[in-house]
C-alpha cells in the first residue's frame, strides 16, 4: 500500500507531465484571432453576452497560473500535514482538469 509521501510524489509527477503536455503559449491559433465567445441565454427576453476570445483565453491562463502558485504554496507550507497536502493537490488536479475539458 502506498503511503502519503508516495501519493504526493505520484501527484507531482503526473502534474509535471500534464503541465508539459498542456502548456499553453501566449499565442492563440490564427483562426481564433479576433473571434468572439457568444453566450446565449435560454430564457426569452434576456440578452446574449459577447466576450472577445482573447480575453476569455487570457482569463483561463490567469486561473491556471494562480492554481500553480497555490500548488507551490501548498507544497512549501511548513505546517501542512502530508495527508492534507495530498488532498489539496487532488482538488487542484480536478480544477486543472476542468480547465482543459472545453
């Protein structure tokens, strides 16, 4: 059976692989340049919202970077127990997954 330290190392290794594979550059594909994200409500009488796609991607990248900072702080926190650290890293992993599903 794996102990908490082994689980923490596995989570870190998986995260490193995912970060390397899913690293997003500062540029979006040409086909998206100048595009817009349109949110259309399902209820009649309400207005749609249009967001420049560059702004949308910029916000997603900002969330991802903040998750990385949070993960670093969790890993270096001197008073956090290993089992709590692993649990928090699992939450971060799920949040990363949510950012890559669309």
